C-alpha cells in the first residue's frame, strides 16, 4: 500500500460513514421519506427512499472527488504549494459534508426536524474554519475568492484573502452564536443577510484594492 493511498484512508472512511449508517437503518425506513423541509422545519416534499443514496453521492462523495481532482487539473499547480494545509482543508470539508449527510439521514428516519437552526450552525462553522485557511490559499481557479481582480493580481489575491479570512471567521462565529441564541423564524433573514455580506464584501474589497494598486502603478 503506497503512502499516498494510506494517507487518504481516513478521509475515505469519513466518506463511507453515511453509507454505513444508511445501510444499517435501510430496512427501518418507509418507502416514502421526507426529502425537503421549509424554513420552519416542516416537511414540504416527499420522495422515494432510494433518493437518499443520491444524496450521499452529492455530498461527501462529490466533495471528495472534486478535492482529489482539483490539484491535478490546476493549470498553475498553486494548490499543491499548500502542502499539508490542503489535506487539512480537504479533510474538514469532506467531514462537514459527511456530517451533514448523516444528519439529513437521521432526521429523515425520524421524520422530524426539531432544530432547523442546526443547519445554520453547521454553515457558520464552515465559514469560520474556511476563513482560517484563506491566508494560506495560493492564487488558483478553484478555491477561494475568485474574482477577475484577485485572479489578475497576486497582491490583490493576498490582501483580499487576508481580509476575507478575518471577515469569514467573525461572520461564521456570528452565525453560530445567532443559531444558538435566536429562534429559527427570527434568525432566517439575519442569516441570509450575513451570508450575502460574506460573499459580496470581499468581492467589492478585491475591486477596490485592484484599482488602488493599478493607480499606484501608473
């Protein structure tokens, strides 16, 4: 067994966890299961239980395959420069997708979504951890704040990711705390506003920095 495959085994194990759990409870699932909940946590769509298998491929499997392939097809080979940091990021993202898949299977089995805010908390943790990795992400076409201005200028990329990293950590923490403190109905609009801000503000920031650098170079 080569060292590369041995290193991937823990992540492969994480990918397989939802499949093992689904196999274990398969016979206990009804033929029709809830497949979607509204913002109040109420079931608003039902489907065949076989659709759960597709869900597993759409979450941990797809995430793992993408992160396995991306370094190989990266034309500038910048992702490879992250070294162990990229492996840590891959481990965390696959773990998040597997945990989300396990949670969805669990609430599907119980046909109850008693705490919709848990989804907000998971997303908040995702922002928080990703923000911590932003400062080590090298310019590339696949991961990070990929705007025309960050991809055009390495300094803009660096400045934007330092700024966005801090913003995402603060925003992720705010989402986690909001999900813990407020009820689902009152937090939904705040959550959407925070997510939009975490996406839009770094984009605008990258444009401003690009123009500043462009002006200095004239």
